[in-house]
């Protein structure tokens, strides 16, 4: 019998709150190597189950197993490890710089380094990412200078964006990193539009859209999927499910579909879930999706299952809404430790070499920081000129702005 009583309103709640014992027993994790690797021209209807599984390559023993393994050489993996370690070290120094008042704001990637670092390696030069604030690994893994990133964070005289963007909102056309917009989900419609334009002009460049679990609640996410599926745009649609959207757990934005990847199924888009803390799996799935886009097979939606170990941003205190030890309980481990163990298992790395690399990387980050600080920090040293805020928008400056510039005396 249907319940004809009073109507009820349902608000999903996370499993545990501060003070409770972290519990991820509801996250079902398939064995590494157990999920098949379909051909890129597979009929999306035949792989609907991939939206409910998790593609994994690295097993508990640190071996790379299954059909998604074997794409990267040891040297490429060593380079990937270095990129992730660099991003972690960069994050730690910049977080500290924020606490020292050298910048107003910072956002870390702790625990999510594999996603952006490995993804970058699946793209080609000229392809365009439309990133959120949590994909600086796209720049690090592409060799973008750390000093330039720091100059942007400090809004100093060498900031390529001249203090006009929030710290960490980088932009580099040459490195396929579209200017970050603080308005989340706009990345999706922009990436799909850019991909359509690329196809219309018979180019070979593909686009990658980025969004977090929480931001998939935005209408832009859905509009983008309509356009991407209808016009078979050459785009990879990335959803980074790091379990949290500031203090809101992922169950709020996910809706009833069970997973974020499953949201793509209603649009007929091939949708895959991947272990976001497994560098090899992220790279293999990204490569698969990029090949589909480049072969005119249309969009792919990829959900990276990961965990945001750090605070949302330097303005956030997660102890107010989740148990402190929750990140230790996260069942997919740490991306750096997992790749390190794999390389040790392959006989090309060791604990000693790892410790040495850590020290070398820290030195490199510190000397980049020294160089950036010579150009100034938030409250000290060189600053962009106030004149800069009038530049770079209009080809010809409208009279009211010219007047304001004169009034400012710059
Ligand atoms: C359109 C829009 N709404 C709200 C915000 C404020 N905001 C900034 S970050 C954030 C949480 C986003 O969470 P998620 O999409 O899961 O990304 P994550 O930070 O976890 O990487 C919110 C609500 C925003 N920047 N843009
Ligand atoms: Mg999130």
C-alpha cells in the first residue's frame, strides 16, 4: 500500500559526523584489473555497468594488473611520481605562505594529485583544459614554471594576470589551461563550446571539461551534456568526486543515480568510473576518452573517485563537519604512496631515492619561492600597476573607463 500519510522531505546525511568513527564500508571497490577495457568505438549501451564500477590498475601488492595496465614506461611513471610530489610540496609551501600573510588565499590538492597530473599526460599539445581551482597538476605536469604560478598567487609585479584574478586562478593558453573562472560549472559549457568550435573549424584539438562532485548540481553541467551528446563534441567530461563540496558531502549533489558517472547514461554518453588515486588507471582511462574524442566518437564522461584530504581552501576548517581521521580511513589510499610502491616493486625506485627526491623537490620549490618573493608578495614589494586593471578587456577603451583611469592618475 502506498503511504498516504503526511509528505516527507528527504535530506541525505553523511555516514559520520565529527566525533564518530569514519566508515566507508558503503564504497564498494572492485579488485584491481577486474574491469574490462572496451574498444573505443563500443556502443555506449554495452558498457553501462562501467558507470557503477571502479577501474583500477594498481593492486595492494603494488603490481599493475589487468587490461588497463601497461601503457606507461618506467621512466614515464617516475616522471609522474615526480610531478605529484612536486605538486604536494608546492601546495605545502603555498599553504604556509598563506598562513604567513604572503597571499590572501590558497587551495590544496592533497590526496588528489594523481587526477590532474596523470590526465595531462593523456592530452596532446594544443588541447584545451577548462579547469577548476583543483587541477594545478595540469600545469605542473606540463612544465609550467612554478615561479610564474607563485607570482600569480602573490599578485606581485611579475604576476602574468596582473592581480586581476583570485590567487591560484592561473591561465596559460600555451599550456592548454583556460583561465579559471570562480563560477563553477561554467567550465563545462565552455569546454563543450570550445570542442564544437574545434570540430567546426576542422581542427584536431580536443577539450577537457572539469567539475567537482558538488558543482554537478549546477544547470550548466546538464546543459553541457545535452550539447556534448547531441553534437558529439570532441570533449572529455571530467567529474572529480572528492567526497566533499566544502562542508556538503557528495550524496547531496549526486541525486538518485547512484554514482556521478551514471548521470551521463541518460544522455547516451559512455560513462566510466575510475580510481582517482591510481595514477596508472587515471592515465589509461583519460587516454581512452581522449582517443574517442579525437576519433570523432564524441564525448566521454569520467568520474574520478578520490578523497579531499585537506581543507576545502585556506578559509575552511573541516573538523567542523567531518571526523578528523576520515582521510586515513579512505579505502583507496594515497596516490603518491601507491605509485611509489609500484615503482619499488618494479625495482626502479627505493625508499632512499624517494626521500632524496623529496628533499630535492623541496629545494626546487623553495628556490622558486625565493625568486617569486623577490618580485613581491601580497603586502610587501612590487605590485602590478593600478593602470593594469584598465587594460586587456576592450580593444578600444570606452570613454567612461578612460575617465576613471585619468581620475586614478595612472
Ligand atoms: C556557481 C557557484 N556556486 C557556488 C560557488 C561557491 N563554491 C566555491 S567552491 C564550492 C564547492 C565545490 O565543490 P565541488 O564541486 O565538489 O569541488 P571541490 O571543491 O570539492 O573540488 C562552492 C559551493 C561557486 N564558486 N560557484
Ligand atoms: Mg568535491
